[in-house]
C-alpha cells in the first residue's frame, strides 16, 4: 500500500519521501515478478518503458490542452 505524502508540495523532504515510497513499491513488484519467472532486468526495463509511455501521454495531453486554449 502506498501512503499519502506527509509533507506539503513545497517541502524539501517530499522528494525524499516519494523516492523511498517508489523504491519500496518497485522492490516489491520486482521480487514478485522474479518469483513467478520474470528476470529482474526485463521487468525493470518494462517498468521504464511503461513510465516513459505514461510520461509521453501526459505531455501529449498537456500540449492538446494548451493548444485548445
């Protein structure tokens, strides 16, 4: 389970808290995937690909929103 942030968006500790949260979540996913047969490298590569695709989609949405105004 991912807990909500305990700091405000402008807090310097927020990035550290988020990094720790994401690291733990990824660690759990990688270990579970490895136990069922995926290699850690291929699973982490797939996570990178999925994250990049999601970032691209967000950027495209932002561009469409800005173009529509």
